[in-house]
């Protein structure tokens, strides 16, 4: 299993658009055969901060996710226009 955690900070005034895109992205991604868990989060402390927590069966499943047509639509053509900073980090479970 591989885990990806993505932290996003968006431009002020784009929070609702980001929520809409993240929800749509999560709905599509959860249908992928290699996706084990995909949860979008919105900070309770800073409304400009969002997080994706993603679990995939393996690296091939993560690459298939990134190659999906809706990834381009919701991320590259959508969220990328709203984001001012992003931090992505891959993890592996310890157990």
C-alpha cells in the first residue's frame, strides 16, 4: 500500500470552488480499482487550507489515478488555478 497526503492552500475567495472540485474528484477516484481510500478535508482552523488523504494498493494504482481523464479536469484545469501552495508527501504504513 502507498499513501499520499496533499496539503493545499487556496486563494481567498476560492474556498467554495475548491470544495466543489474536491468532492467531485473524490467521487470519481473512489471508483478506481486500485483506490483503497480517498478523503478530502477542509481545515476547521484556516478556511484556505485543504487536505487530500489517499490510499492506493500500489504505485501503479497511484499512477493510473494521475492518468485518469477526470484528474486533468478537476486538478490541472480546476484546482491548480486556485492553489497558492501545495505540499505532497508519499508514505507507507508501518504495520
